[in-house]
């Protein structure tokens, strides 16, 4: 219930929509109320000073308390929730108002019911404030984190329901399961940390908590990781949003960097383990450009004794003694930067679930800027553990400003455009949904010189997607024209970002009769020249 209530918030995640609280100063008269209700229509503060706003109700919150600060507090409920900031600004200019502000929203921490979920078994999730993050958002199954690893046990009871589009990059088939001496323990463990099924009454919880995992086998039956870059290429070109790489070595080259660049250009965020040699030497693919490089910390936020470090590290995450899925149907604790990297990948999947319209650069920026400073715990590694240890709650809070629920835009106008030979044309524009909610309706207002016309669009446009909208046929006279289009009221709500609502296009209509006459003269001339 707390998640449903939170997701119902349209403007703020931590404040209640449409509510303003304010206090009357101690030297001013209190506003009378009956059973807490204020007759606001007959009080000048509301009927005159706030007459421009859609006040639905005013009540005194604590009329019976003997605390002078609290029995002077009132709450305004607005039918148009977008007006709250305007009302607060207006009230704070009035001489009898001590303060006016938003009313806080509180909710319980979302706690999964998985058997082994506890601070003893999964300290990493508690260190990074996963529960608080899950109160903001759970993962979305449409967000895919690819795990490129030795092999993955696809029948593990905590993995079987979250796996999508499996692939074997070694044999180029759809079977990523263990074979021979490749037991798949490593890849199964990593997959569970990224996104094992959470709140299913068994096993463990994962930071991804609802995201999908794409299992990609890159190890042959001897256990050698022969096809890492082929696995990355497959993931990037088959819908992976984030790609985890808990493997690597000291060797590097153009091929590896080009594979990474291709994946980044395809829209994937790449995350890699920094290595376990307790050195500052770069480890690849973690050391390539366009990769989020992850070092490991322990339960006390100290650098894990095995973790590589240096000024090339981007961020740190718990990686010592991480409890996760085994290659059978059990669970096991393992340590390594290989265990820290998937915690970052899973968090990025959760972040993308919460703010699907955020760019990859914005997601990474929030990941870094929200990390906890652990320099006090690591005085010998100042500046060598990246931006700090990840904090899931702070990362999602950072994204709040980018998580706009209702934002429709007109990306471009493809018609009318340039010189047109016909006076009749069908306007076409590209409508995009920049909000987090699926766009089902919008109003498009357009004009090319006369009275504005309105088109009511309806459909089902997922977040981040575009659709070409054809408007009714138009007829224009000869000459130059400016076509303008504006979108508004996405899903019947006030657009939360009006900066991208408008688009224009210059076009001209030629005199078609003159063009046809000229064409006929040229044809006749050519015929005479050839004696026909």
C-alpha cells in the first residue's frame, strides 16, 4: 500500500500533492474553525488574497492543542495540485503568515519477505540503503541488465523467473548453462546480486528488485572466458540497458575499446570489476573509456583487502563476503570486485526503472554524485576509491528532478516543410513521450496562418518512445507560410515541462499552373529540335 500511495504522487515524492500548510503569526488573530473546518469562502485571506487559486478546503489542524505554534497551523487543499508552489509563494508575502510550505509525505520502508534477507546475510543492501530506495521505486521488468559471465544456471529457483533472452556467445546458441568444468558458479552468483527474484518468499533479495536479467555465457566448457567481447556485442544489440562485466585482465587493445564504444553508442551503460590484485594497475575492460569501474568495500566501508584501487576507479560497492545464488538451487557467499560490480549494475537498473526518461549520462552522474564519502574509513586510499560507496536511496533521490511523470513534446515537423508543389498537404509531426507514465492522450494545437486548430491525439506511447502523428488534410494558398504546432495536457494533466512543447516549420506553396506550362514548352522544344 505504501508503494501505491507513493507512486500516486504526481509532483513530489516526499510531499503530499495539492496540500499547503501555513502558520498564523503569534501577534495575529487565529482564523476561526468549526470542527476544524474553516469557512474559507467568507474569509478575506482566501476569498480575496488567494482568489486566483482552486481552493477546495481549508482546515485548522490542531485547534485543541495548547501549543501556540501548532494551534495556529492550517492546511489548504487545492483541486489543481500544480498550484501549490504559487500559493506558498503568495502566502509567504502576507503580513500575518509565519510560514507556508509543502506538507510532508511519510511511508514505511518496503521490506521483502525473502527467507535469507537480513543484515547478517545481505549487509551490502543495508549499507547502500536499499530499503529506502525501494520505497521510492521498485525495478521494472522492461529494464534489462545483461550479465556476461562464465555461465548461468537458468533453472535456479531465484533466477528462473527473471531471465530474458539467454545467449551462449561461445557456441552462438540460446543455452547459457554450465558445461564440463565450467560450473557457472561465478555467473550465477553475479546474476543473483544483479536481480534475483525478490519478495517471492524464498532465497534472497536483490537491489534490482523487479528488473530483468539477460544471461550471456562467455566461457567455454573448460571455464576459459573466450567470448567476452562477443557477449557484450550481443547484449548491446539485443536490448540490454546495462551490461555487467565481472571479469577481465591486464591486456588491452583497439578491439576491446571499439566493442565498448559500440555498446555505449547503442545506448547501454557498461559496468566492470576493477580486479582483485590490490594494485593500482589498470584492469580491462574496466580501464576502457565509457565504462563504470567498480572497486570493492567490506561491511565497514573499508577497501576490501583484495580490491584494486587508483585514480581510475569511478565508484565503490560492497564486494566482500556477498551472499548470492549458487549454481544449483542453493546460496553461497563469495568475495571480489566481481561481487561489487553487479551491485552497481543492479542499482543502475533500479535507477533506470525509476527515471526511464533520464539519459545514461544523467543516470551515471547521479550514481557518482550521490555516493557516500568513505575517505575517513580509508585514509590510505584518498582519491583512489572513486566517488565513494554507492548509496541507492541517495541515487534515486538525485533522479527525482528528472523523473517527470507527464511530459509530451513535439520533436520535429516533417510536413509541411520546404517547397510544396501542391496546395493540399497532410501535416505530420513526431510526438515523443518524455514522461515516466505511458502517454495515452494529448492535445495538439496547430496553425499556419489562420485560426488555430485542435487535434485530440490518443494511443499508447511508452516512456521515451516517439510516434508520427498525421493531422487532418490542409489547403493553403500560394506563398510562404509558417506552420506551428504545440502539444499540451498529456493524459489530461498539466505538462510538467513546457520547454519542449512547441515546434515550427517554414514552407511555401508554388504556383502549380506556371510550372506545368513551362514543362510543356520544354517538351515541345525538344521535339522540334529532333525533327519530330
